[in-house]
């Protein structure tokens, strides 16, 4: 797996910050972020997705809350992303 760093929460403290990487082999996004709280999960389950699709969350999945300011780091079809340097 070849991950490429895309971005981290701007002005982040030294840890516990949303971060996004790109798996260059698959195009998958790898996202570290805050777990959604129970109220958010219940609301997502109430809204659902497609008819007949379960709203249960399998043990190997989770629901995260990605802050809106992190959207700038998600690659667009033109290949562009925002930029931010990791803090050391």
C-alpha cells in the first residue's frame, strides 16, 4: 500500500486531529476523524440510504464525522486538492 498524505486539520495541535491520506494503488481515501456520536448515528439510520438496504453498521465499519473544512483535501476529478503541511 502506498499512502500519500493529503491534509490535516488546519492549525492542529500535536495529536487527535482529522487527517486524510490517498491510497495511490486503489484511489481509496483513508480518513482519521472523530467518531460520530450516538445521536448522529441514530439520525443517519433514521434517514437511511437506499430502499431495502440495512441501516445497521457492521462490526468492521464505523461512522465518522468529517469536519467541513477537511473537504478541501479530498481529491477532485481534475486531480487537484488543497494543501496543508503536517505539523512536526
